[in-house]
């Protein structure tokens, strides 16, 4: 029934020549069929769109009006838009918009054009084949006063803004200023807006002002904040300020470097604006703000200039619309947030009190998530200006800012917040507030996220040497690369409010001169970049201690050196290469009006392919156009950074479900065409110039968060003690970063050093396991071996940190805290402090007091030798760990006291002993001898219960090698000479006897050096030493003594110690006792050795000798 009726109506439209009949049939179609999804599908299926498109060419205004209305409803569907486009709707539609001044037709025509332009293939055709579209829209915008028409033409402009050619024309026609003027026109109370607040004025120390005029002080209630060079801010009245200025003319010692006028009204109390009262005006505001959202994604100077308007009325109006009670708050906040990413807008936004507005909203307004994000973006991007930082601090917004930061878990938002916090690194007053509100925990959380999945990247010794050799040329390579590039990088324009696009266009000749200057081999700024890669020196920061703009006494960067020319601090890293910085303008909200009856679906495959192909072509064209420095300047300025910095396609609560679906589809496409970068986050100190100084962008902070985070943490730790610094997770994170880095002595190491220097941190560090973790971090990775330079450097770095902590402990305060814990602390705490004392204290006088008067050494030794296994498994594991650490602490103590093994020049390097073999040509018995009288048999037992063993040796060897043996075997009154047999009653092993005879043989052949050849087992050398002493062979005794001391290890030292006590060998007794103390073996192995010695029959002598050895080293200085 419905199909037949529709077919009849369409047939009448086709065949009739009476415009009245056509009009009536069209009205019937509009009333009955195009008000629902089903009716639109039925209408489309019967080729109704083609019929209506043909009617657009007929000069019937009433018919055209209805046709536009019907097509506007139908083109809320993607399929209908495609069909209308294929029927050739664009040419007649744009002709109608351009030539018919009927408001109703203009309204419906612009609505239809906006619906069609939502789809990129169609908008591309509009821009390519219909060049007068932009002129038609700008004409309607400038001439029409009908609010409905204005709403639709602004919407069409928004949908077409992403097309570059149309965007350029619309900007040339002044459409941005007209749209902003509409807001002022309907929101302004009086005919003229109130003059904007006077900009901040800076003074040199001599009193001359750098800007502003006396008109800034028209109100008696105004206050002035004085910015001192080496003192906090001071707020005075206007009268007091005028007196100070007069006195400055006669003073050479004044340290006032700037001031700021504090307005006597809040930003939202402006009396010259009001909210729209009618619904139609409200819809106009909504449409204008949505369009400005799209416009402000184009980062060029013209955008902010036209929005700013006459005397700043446009920007003031936008700020007013961000009020707590404004229904347009979300839309306005996004517009201002987008403007904050425009480097040319920084001064204007600061002048209009944007930072005050954002701070007030953060603290007092009930914001949703998107609105809160917009405010955070504004605060982050505007903190580059020192006055804004000062206001954020004074207003109390810094606390709210940190609260939001701690709740943030999204990587991009964290990068923005990190960028803002980074600007406060020299502001001491703000740093105190940040520390008290969790700055350290926020930064540590970022660092933990970075190192969670990182791999250890260490370098070997040979790699370090080659890197050191080649490092001298890195500087020149970097300079040469920039000179050869000779192009403006897009990231130069971000967050540097004096390097904006408009300023850049005015300074082309100065840029070329700067590029030539960069080619000089000894460029001063280039040298400074490596020394100070992130920031100017603390003596001349961008903002002093108070957070206000200052005039630096140091080198001041002039505008000509900070604009678009590649400055010497620019990184050559791929993070700033042009191919990764090209951004095509993207539409963040493809949407339809409320009168649209349905949402649009996802784009078809053909449209997706066409869109992607066109984007690739445009990107290639932009890359080619970016090469020239001067000719391509305008093309390079035309990019969209806001789409990256403030990625938000939700448009707050103003989008309906259909618009959200459209945003999702475009967001999905954008995701597919975006390339991701996985660069290393941790950058060595020698490579930190790759992050830059003045033009650090939020994108840089997202891709390389490690170094900015560490630099901020290091900067704060230099001046401010805080309990967050000594929390276990903070210290552990910094130690892990040092451990993982190629070069451990980076910012993390320097931050740890700053933390240890603060006396306020000593006691908390003393009560936790930080020193123990330092010791454990010295252990190299097992797979890295002895050739790992990074592991060796980490070991020395940990030793240096221990020494630094010990120097604080040796102060009067440190001694008092240690003594107090050792006297009154709990047992577990006393034990831990006792172990720490062994690690870090070096002063012998203090050591004598602690080790013996306060029984620290006895306490530690008792703990090590206690073999009790009571308690749970976890407690046992903790005790085993502490036992090993305590033994390592004794090793560290011995090293500090210079208790080391004796080293003598024996002629044989100790490291080659294991490789040296016995000389197989040397024999101890001539096997060819047949006579029994030529051989001597030695009968020995290795122990009293062991069976006897016989060893044959040449009599001639004995007679030649020893005077004792010569007298024994040549005289007739010895029984040994008669039987040629010697019985040794003391326990001597056969191997030891053979080894002894082997050494005697080497002596007779003059082959025995100062170091005897190593035996198969250490016991053989001990037996040989006993025999050498018994038979008076000092030439054999000394080499054997040397080999024993050389081969001391944890397996044999106890045997050597016991043997030296039995045989009264003072030299080996000292060597073995020293080895118990200085041996650099694992803590677990040393604990096992100590407990074995404690089970020995000589345990009392062993314990006494260890104690006396340490006492002797600290005793001489005890009375000093």
C-alpha cells in the first residue's frame, strides 16, 4: 500500500510540469515517507533521490525548498549520500547556495551540504571540483542575520574544514573572525567590550619596564606581586609599588626583576558578557563552538588573531563561556584547550586569564572527565609561561593538579602532566607544595611503568672503549646533520610561545643567518647543549624561585635564535624527523544535527580505500613541500598538532549516539593509518642532548619519559628533603634504573646521591634495607661475565653511594643516631644497624668505639655463627639472606681497613698457576737403576689409622739435594743408611712426599723459582712444607709457602689455619686469618666457612685472632 502510494507520488513528480502539483506531491512525500528509517529506505529503493536531484535544476524556489528538506532528511544515511553524490547533486546544490538568497533555501541547502560533507570522499570532491563553495559559505556567513541559516552554514564550514583548499579560502575570507564575532555579538551586554587586563610587565633591576603602561593601575584595590631574584614573592599595594619604583632609580642593589598586577575581580565575574537566553541563540552558540573546535586544530597564527578579535573580546568571551554555570562549558573548554597548543596563542591566553579560569574550575567546579581533561591540558600547555606557574601556585590549584596527576593512568595524559611539572623544576616554592602532595610517588610510578618491561642493555669493556674513542665526533656529526638538513622541524613550533608560525614567517632572513651560524665548528651554544641538555643553569632559569617571568642575568635567548631555525640543541633523533611529525588536519567530530533522524554507519570499503589513498598522497606532497626553508614555510605551518596533543573525539556531552558512532568509525580509521614508535626510553647522559631545551613537546615526553622524569626528580632532590624520597619503592626504582642502564652513573645515581646527602634522610635510611640493597646490586648479572663494563661500573657506583652514606653517619648527628639505636633499639633493628656500620663506617676511631666498646663486631659474629633453624620458612630465608649480607659486611670492613693478602714478586704470576703443569721429564727416582743400594724407600701414613704407603726415591737425589740427607746416608751410624729405608712417624701423605721430592729435584736442576708449581691438592703442599722445615731446606720452604698463600680459597683455608696453629707457622697463620676477613667470596659461602671454622677444635683461637686483627687496625687511632 505504502509502496504504491509512494510510486504514484514520484510518478506525478516526474510527469507533471505544474510546479504547484509538484510542490503538493513533494510535501506529501516529506510528511509521510522521509520522517522514519523505513520510509527513507523505501524512498531510496524507488529511485526517489534521482528524481529529486533532477528537480534542483528547475527554477522553482518553493519546489527547491521542499526538495532540499527531503534530501536533507535522507542524507542522514550514508547510502543516501552516496546515491545523491552519484546522481550529481553537488553542482546544482552549490549553485543554489551561491545564487539564491532565500534564507529558507540557504538553511536547508547548507544543512544538506553539511550532511554530504561528513563523508570524506564527497568532501574531497567538493573541494576539488567546486572551488566556489568556500566563497558561497563565507558570503552567507557575512551577510545573513538569520540564526537558523547561521547555524547551518557554520555546521557546513565545520564539516568542510578538513579540506585544505577550502580551509585556506575560508581563512582568507575571514570566516574565523566572523564566527567568533557572533559569540561576542550575542553574549556582549554593552556595545563595546571592556578593555582586557593589562599584560604582565617585567622590570630590569634598574627599574625600566619592558612593556605595559600606567593604565594598568587604574584601580586602588589592585595588588602587585614583586618578583625578587633571590627571595620569595612579595605582594604589595599599588602605592607601595610606586614608591619602590621611584626608589629603584637611585639604587644599584635592588634585586627586583619583575612584577605582576593582580586583578581585583575574578575571571568569571566580568560584567560585560551574559549567557544567551533564547534556545535558538543557544543552538547558534553550540554550532559556533563546535566549529571553533575544528578550526582551532589548525595551528597557525591567523586562528588566534581572528578569535582574539578587537581588544581581545572574542577570547574573553570564550573564557566567559567556560564558567561554572555555562551550558557551553565543555565546548568552550575544548576550544581554549586547543588554542593552548598553538604557540602563538600563549601570550593572548595568559593575558585573558585562561590559567585563572582553569585553576578555578579544577578547584571549585563539578567537572566531568572530559572537562577535567581540557583544564589539565590548558594548565599543562600554559605552564611554559612563568606568570601562569606563579598563579597556579598562589591559587592553590597546584594541589588539585597533583591530585589529578596521581589518579592519572593514561600514558598521553601522564606525558602532558609531566611536561607541566617539568616547568616547575626551578621553582622552589612550588616544589615544596608538589613534594607535600605526592610528586615523588607520581614520578616513581611513571618510572616503574617504564622499566617494567625493559631489557638490560649493558656494554662490554671493549664496546665502552670503542664508544669512548668514537664519542669525540658525535658533537660534530650532530652539528653537521642539522646544517645539512637546513629545514624547519614541526616540533620547533610547539610550546615555545615566541617561535609561533606568524613569528616564524616574519623572521625568514634571520633563520637563514642562524643556519649558517650553526655550521661554524666552535658554536658556543652547541657546546653548552651537551653540558646542559635540558635546561638553563639553576642560576638563570626561565622562572626563578617564585614562578614569575624574570630577566635573567645570564645569557638570554633572543627571539632570532629561538624561532623556527634549527637551534644547536635540536636532537637528530628520529623523534623529531619530518616524516614522523607530519600531521594532516583531521575532523574530530563528524556529526549530524538533532533534526537528523538516524546515525550514520561505518564507511564502506571503497570509501575507506579512497580516503587512505588520498591521505597518503597528501602526506607525500606535504613532505615534498617541507624541504625548502623559505618557499615551503606556509605549507609547513599548516599542520594539526592538537589532534595529537588533545585527542578527544567525544566532544563532551553534546554529541548524540549517532555522532558517537561516527566518531568511532573515523577514530578507527585514524588508528590504522598511524604508525607507532617504540624507541628506547632510557637515554644515557652523553645522549641527553637529544631531548632538547626550549621546544620540549608533550610528544617527546611521551616517547622519552625516562630522562625528563629523572631530571625533574633529581632537580627536586637537590634542595628538598622529603620522606617520599626514602620510601622503599622510590629507592628500589632508582637502583633498578642504575642497574639496567648502560652507564649507571646517570640521573638516577645522582638523585640517590642527593637523597643520601640530606641529613634528614639518614635515620629513615638507617632503619631500612637500603644499604643491603646497595650491596646486592653490586652483584653482576651471571650471564654478563667479567667483561661487562656496566656491571663493573655499577659495583663502583654502589661503593661510592655507601661511602657517601657513611660520611653522613660519621658526623656528630649520624654517630648519635647510631649509638642511640645500638643502646636502646630492638634486637632486630640493632642487628641491622650493626651490619650497616660494618659496611659504611671508615673512620678508625669511630670504628673502635662501635666495634668494641658497643660490641658491634661481637653482635654480628654471634648472629653469623648462630645455626639455629627455628621459625617459619620465610623467616629462615630472611635470616639466610641477612647472614650472607653480614659476612659481606665483614669483607667490606676488611677492605676499608686495608686487610688484604700479601703479594710478593715471585716471578710467576698467580693467574697462570692453574695452567702450569708438572715437568714430566723430571723424575724423583731413576728407574734404570738396578741396584737396591741406589734407591731409598720412604714409608708414610696419611693418618694414624691409614695403611702405610711406600715411596721410592733416588738416593743420589737426596744426597745432592739436602745436607741432612747427605749426612744421613753417607754415615754408617744411621739405621736409615744401612736399610735404605726411612720411616716417617708424623702424618704425611704419599702425594705430599712425592711433591716434596719433586721440589727437591727442581732445586737440584735450578728450575725452582720463587713460586713452587701448584700441587694436585693443597694438603700436599702443607706436607711438603713440613718436610722442608724438618730437613732444613729453606730454598724449598719459601716457594712452597708462596704457593700455599696464593692458592688459599674457602675450601682449604681452614686446613691451612689449623695446620699453621699445629706447626706454629706464624706466616701462614696471618695469611689464613687475613683470608677469613678479606676474601671476596659470596656471603653464603663465607657464612658456611665461618660456621665450619666455629666447629673446629681451634674455634676459640680462630675467633680471637679475627677480633685481634681488626682491633689492631683500629687501635692506633683510638686515643687521637
